[in-house]
């Protein structure tokens, strides 16, 4: 009869193999961009875009976004900008009007969050202008800045037949401190490695918070913007994966946004992300499983999406717990301690290597001083480690959406200077 030690040892081996198999594609995504050739930019006939901005008390930063939209290397007559001033107590609405945007105000303290604000904005556009006036819609946060060719480059994806699309997510305040650098390096990794590789392999990419869009036809298919979880971007990505909709990505469509510099604010934000990820995981579990069993590109997209939700992270956590328990049962607390230390050191240098590779590949894209860039690689693993206590406590906190204050009020020209 097998003892508990043997059972946990075998279980830990099986779970470790399963976890490694589930995430092996991440290594491919990390290395593939090293051999990819940059695609030549292709001009496409201009399509009509409605830009959607949900803003809450953003009078300081919103004008800079609107100025970067006005400076687009794209026919101005094909762009309309709409802002929903959502539960604002400042002059956000007036600032938006002063910079040429069409503004709608919303006051609803019961249905709070970006998803509700975007749905309201689209309803108002449909009521006053008609959604048929536009071929596609682009979503930005009020703190964003756009590269001058953003819409021109995104238009190539829309013209190529993609019904959802996203660009390269960069950062305004990379060098502010270790937190902003940690966020920034992760988002750049998502763009430069994950989405770049997905695009090359012909699978669906992932939307990441801001700087994404969708066609009018896809909006009809969704029945409006009906993504109301705490992480509407993850929900939209999961919905697309389950429906077999391929999200396109463009390296040259660069959007900059602001990252938190306060640890308290960061904890609040990432708690919401983890809670929202849990909502999406539970809501889309059956649809993702059905997609996986169906196979093909939809099956792969659903599998990848599942690994990036609570199901994948739960598998990794369970694997680590079984390994630690097996070590403790077989060798006592000393073996357990050495297992924990080895895991910590090994993961630190693995994450360090990932951050260093990202930094080396995207060095010119990052707006920060040399010392700030180099230090960010050392602190990048520490930033990711802070997710552990946040995740452990997130499910015990109240599920709610709270705005993040933005203070980095700089223009696109100042950023590039």
C-alpha cells in the first residue's frame, strides 16, 4: 500500500508535467520574435472611426490625449471623438468640449465601471448620430497618448478583415519608480512577445485594457458593449476566443498610458483585476471548454485563454503546493524550506531573464533613462511577486470598481523629447 509521501510525490510529478505542458507555448512566444522579420506597412483605404473615451475626473490628462488624436496622420474627416464624462465632479466634460470632442455626461452610482460607461456612450451615439455612420470603434483611456500613425496603422488591420484589433501598449511614466517600471515592462512583454507571436502564427491576440477596437459588424454581433465584469478587456478577449473571432495586432500602432506609482493604488487596481479575472473564469468556463474540445484555431485560442485565467493559475498553484507538501512530508521542514528557496531563486532568475530579453529587444521603444531601464530588470520579478499576497486576499475583499487617479499630464511631443 502506498504511503502519503509516495502519493504526493507522484501527484507533484504529474502536476508539474501538466503545468509545463500547459505553458510551453509561452517559451515559444518568448523566442519566436527573435527570428521574426518586421512586416512592411501597407496603406489601406481609410475607414470611418468613432473614438470612445470613458473619463472620470480626468481634466488634467484628457486634453493631451485629444491633442494626440487631432495630430493623427489620418484624414480628420474620418475620425470623430466621443467622451463620456462618467460620474465626474471636475471639469472633464468642459475640457473635452474645448478640444473638439462630442461629450455625454453620465451619473449612475449603482452601475459603476468602464463597461457600463462604454455601453452608455455607444447608446448615446446610436441615438444622436447613428452607429452606421462609422465602420469601426476605437477605445482609449483618458490618460493615453497616441503615436501620430496609430489610427493609420490600425486601419490596415481593419482593412485586412479583422473585426477586432489592438496595438502596441507602451508607457508614459516608465521611469517614475519600480512599480511603474514593473507594469510597463509587463505590458511591453505582452505586446512584443505574446501578441507579436500570436499574430505571426495566425492565432488570436489579446486585448489589454486600452488601445483596442472593433468593427460595427462585431458590435452588432455582441448586441452592444455588454461586458460588465471588473475586467471588461479580459472578458471581451474570452468572448472573442470562444466565438472563434481572431483579434489582430499591429506593432506600429503605439499607445502610451500611465502606470500607478503608489503601492496602495496598485494593490487596489490589481485586486480588481484578479477579482475580474475570477468573474471571467467562472462565467466563460463552459464556453472555453467547449471551444477547446472543438479543436482548431478556436480550440487553441480557448486553451490559451484558459491558461491565462484562474484555471491555468490554479493549476500552477496546485502543482507548487503538492511539490512543497511532498518535500515537507519526505524531508521535514528543512526540505520544505530548501524547496521554497529553490523555487524563489529559480523563478527570480527566470523572470529576470524574461525582463532582460524584453528590455533588450524593445530598448528604443522605452521612454526612460538608461539607469532606470537597467534597474527595472532587477525589480521586475519583485513586482510580479507582489501579485501573490494580492491574489491571496483578493477573494476576501469587496468586489467593486474604483477609479485610478492620473497625474502624468504631458504631451506626446514632451514624451518623445
